């Protein structure tokens, strides 16, 4: 039980922590709407927690006696590998939907929920857990023993210098807003190289990923200390069966052979910002071609700008910079945190430096970005 003093300071209110199942999703969804501004699709939590091909998520809520949930915590299953070594392939957890009703914050519920979730992850044999908390909540995780191992920031590609892109760039400061037309010119110049790479491959939309994509993932994995395994079942669930229906996958092919792919999140209705959420390629040229195809798809769908998130100092941040994406202010970041559950496991050891990760927006727990 967790106790807090009532506003009157006379009585104590008890909170109990309980494991959630599919029967609790509606209650969790109500709590989500009370805690976050970002809307959640009607069946979003069921998709996220119950339908992953990797199994059910670990989720807990805290409730006052006889009441509904006032705090929640989830950890979602992923499979990761270190340096392409199949002996290290293991389940890991990604924290998400860590939420507390505004009236119940700073009352101790979070620490109990975190302990319960990590205990459950150990029981399942997961090697580690990781997360991307914002700057307001990161310190809470660190106080509970999590380790900060990196930072992650959004990069921006300006497709056209219009009002929508100027508004977006102005979030980085007035000077950034004023120079949007210069940024658009620089991005256009960078696309010359991307288009040259595109010309070496055949482009085709991907309605469903097939087993060929896992071979591509295995080819890429040896270069990275930590990478989530990309196979057909996972990618089809993560993007093509997602409730928002905002994702689109484009493949680049060398003849009939898949050389790479890009997944984009199209702009929402009435908006002009798209996202490049995942890219995979057999080599640097295929990666550039896939990025170019992703930008072209967004342009065709009316996007004024495209964003992609990368861990600072990582391979992906360097590819975005080379492709012409613009970095934000250093303070515009999320924190990458790690909780080793089996500290001696090679995957947990390799994951200790986030700069060695292969990590895109598609590897985040949220179905959609922004």
C-alpha cells in the first residue's frame, strides 16, 4: 500500500498496485487521456499491450481503495541483439505510458510501480529495460537506479519554405524561423545526392513485409552494439497494422532483391509535418536511397518538413546530418536510460553506450511520433 495525506491533512488515502490484463485497458486509456495531451487511438492500448507478436506487455496501475487508476506504468517487449551475435539475442523491455494523474503526482506511486514492473521483467527473463523519458521525469528514473546512457534529439528536413515549415523552425528560435528559406535551399542541395542514390534502385511500395527483411536485419546487425531485430511479423505489427494508419513503407530493390526500406509517418489531417520513422539498408548507398524515397513520399503527400529522431553521436544521427537534416538546439532532447536486469549478459554490457545503438523513431514505444 501507498499512503498520502488528504488535502485536509486529516485522513490517509491508500493506493494499491495491481498487475493489469486486457480487461483493464479501458481504465488505462481513461488515465492516459487525463495525463497526456497527445490523443490515443480508440484501441491504441490494446494494440500496444496485447497484440505485439512478441507477447503481452507488462503493465501496472495504482488505485485508491474502491477507486479507479491514478497512476500507471508499462514495459513493452522487444527483441534485441549485440553485434549480430545470435547467442546474445534476447528479450528486453521498453518503458512507456508512465503516467500519474495530476492530483496524485509526487506522492510515491511511481517508485512502487517501477519496482513492480522491473521485478516482473526479471521474472520473464528479460535482459534489460530502456526508456526515453523527457527532461522533467528523467531524474525520477535516475533516483531509482536507472542509468543515463545518452540523449536523443529530433532532426528536421525542410521540403519547402512555407508558413508551416517556418512555424516549425521558429520553435528553435526566431533566427531559425527567419532562415527557413536558406534551410530549404540547403536541404534541396542535399537531395541531389539522395536522388543519385535513388536512381540506382527500383522503388516499390511494401504492403506487407516478408521474410526477406529479417535477412537484411541480420546483415546490418553486426555493426551495432544494440539493435532491435527487424523481422516481418514485428514490422507488420509495428507499422502496417498500427491503428493510426499513418505509416507507409517503401522498398528499394536491386532487381528483385530487397536492398533497403523506409517507413514514413504521413502528416496528420490539417498538418504539414511528416516523420521518417525507420530506415534499413544493406549498405550506405541503399540507406541514402531509402531516405530519399521517404522524403519523396512525404513531399507527394503535402509535407512541408520531415523530422527524424536520433541518438546523439550515433550512426543514425550521422546519416541524417549527411542527408541534409538540421539538428535542433542541444537542450531540445530526451534522455536515454538503461536498467540492466541481467548486468553480466553480453547484451546488457553492449547496450551501456547508446551511441553504439541502431535506433530510429520506429524503435520508440509510441505508435506515432509528434
